[in-house]
C-alpha cells in the first residue's frame, strides 16, 4: 500500500520555477535544513523501540483465562465441593443431660441421666443436600460467565492494540516520507527550482506527520496497558499484538438463526435460572427445618435410697403453627424476580446475537470496499499527482492532498480490519457459549 513516493529523487528533476531572491532562498534553505534535521531527530525518538513482548491472540485469551478473579471462583467452587461432602445425613444432634440432687444424713444423692436423639420428619437432610448442589451449580455458571466476559475484554484489548500499532506504523512511514519530501523540496529551493510556497507546504506537512506519529505513540502505549490489564500480563516488557488476525469459523446464516433459538442457554440466562433454582431449594430447606421432629431416648435414675430406674422416652415436636412460612415467602419472591431476570437475559442475548450477525456482514463489506475500491483508486490518484508534479503540470498542494487522502484510507483500513476481527470474534465466542451450555 505504501509503494508510491518511497524515493524523493524525482524532485531533482522538477521543472524550473520562478527564481526567488538569493537572500530569501538562503533563508528558506537554512530554515528547511534545520526543520528537516529536527524532524529526523524527533522521528528517530518516536520510533525508538522499547523492550517489547510479542503476544498472539491465542496467548492473550489463554492468559486472560488465568486471571486472579477466575482462579478465585474456581478455588471457591473446589472448596465448596469439599466442604459439602461433609454435610451430615442426620439433621439433628444427640442430646445429653444430667441432674444431681442433694442427699440427707442417711440418704445418698439422687442422680438422673438423660440421652435422646431427634429425627426431622420433613426430609431436611436431602433438602439441604439439594440446595447445596444448586449453589455449586450456580458457582459454575458464575465462573463460565466471568470467563466469557474476561476473554471478550482481552480479545477487544488485543485487537485495539493491533489497530493502534498499524496506525502508528503508517504514521511513522508517512513521517519519514514527509521528512524526505521536505528535504528534497528544500534542496530544490536552494537551486531555485522550487517555489517558496512549496517549501513551506512540505515543511508543514512534515511537522504535521511527525505530530501525528507522536500522538499515535501515546495511543499505542495506552492500548498496550489495556491489554496488560485485561489479559493479566506484566506491564514490562511492553506487550505487542503480533501474529495473524483472528479469523474464527462462523456458521452459515441458516445455522446462525437456528442457533439463536437456543438463547435460553446464554450464560447470563443460565445463571439467573440457577439462582432461581437455588432460591427455591433454599426455601424448601427452610420449610423442612421447621417440620415436625421425633425424639427418642432413655433416662437413667438413681433415687436417694439407692434404687435405680430406667425409662424409655419419646417426644414429638409438632409444627402446628411455625412451618417456615417467612423464609419460604422470601425465597418464593426471589425465585420470581430471578426468573424475570432470566427472561430479560434471553431477550438481550437474542438482540445481541442479531446485532452481531449484522456487524459481521457490515464490517466484512466495509473492509472489502476499502481493499478493492477506495485504496487502489487513491493509490492511482497519488501516482497521477506525482507524475503531474514531476512534469510541471500539477501542484505540490494537489499531491499532498492526494497523499493525505491515501493515508487516511489506510488508517481506515487498519480500523476496519480491527472492527471485522472484533465482530467475528465476539459472535464466535457468544455462539460457542450457547453450544457449550446446550450440551447435556
């Protein structure tokens, strides 16, 4: 794309222009040489390479998958699974009691020993186990949703850095070309074969190009910092986006629409449904905890006269009034709210996938138009303006205007490449989560 105007030698053959006064010409030459020298120095400072670390797209996603918050969720799920294995099958604990009565001058003390075990008649143990399992499933859904969010942010950061780096590379080449052009026009002015306005225009373009390169250098560093944050990379060496653009395989339009029907398995919708299920089972657990219970035990008694007696005991706690209605009502309220959120998440997923399909088509068409139509046309225009200026039938202003138009189109091409990659990656990751959640 940057094959034109790599050598400024054709300026040496420019047609003669009206001569300027020698003193003015020497002033122009001196200022031009100083500006060109400063431009070369500043450009060398801009493009001076900093210690860098090449990161491919796949490496960025793998690194993001090891983010601290994801490790925390995974460890939390493992700890919860280990702890839940220790849940008892019995819902009540054994009870022991002892009583000691004082004796008289001729009688010993009286002693009572009691032991009892209660059984919940409302199936509390299995209800507790089911609620714990639902909460573990909820942790897994939270982990999958957080993984999707983290990798999407890392993918977006990698693409953003790649676009910024390409724009900076274009700006660096343009700054070098502008500097060479300013040098050539200044030398032509020294020989009296270039206009003062052309020299000033070339110097202004060189300064503008260097300023643009400097601005994009800051943008690249910001994008590198964003990638280091989202992909959990060390800030030093500075990460750079290297390797091929991501190009995932997306389904056909018919398969896409068929898969969109599975929006009920979108990670956010699944999380809300699992939360509703966990609330429902916690309500059942609270109700079972207040269910009637049966207590069986024994009593050993020694009277003060030394005689012993043994009794069998039985008790019933009847849940005639308090059956956990309060906790059950709160849980039922949460269930309905969470199911409503699940339906909203389904709707949002369907809209997001529909927009993603449009973005994929739109960004592909935009990139194709830039590559096949706009950039080739502007390259031809630059070549024509360059030849016209060489022959003396065109102006430097027209050449620079064409050159700037080509540079802007090349910048748009870098941005369009990033937009297309982001649209495809986002759609691919969203569809992949639907397929994953839909598996039995």
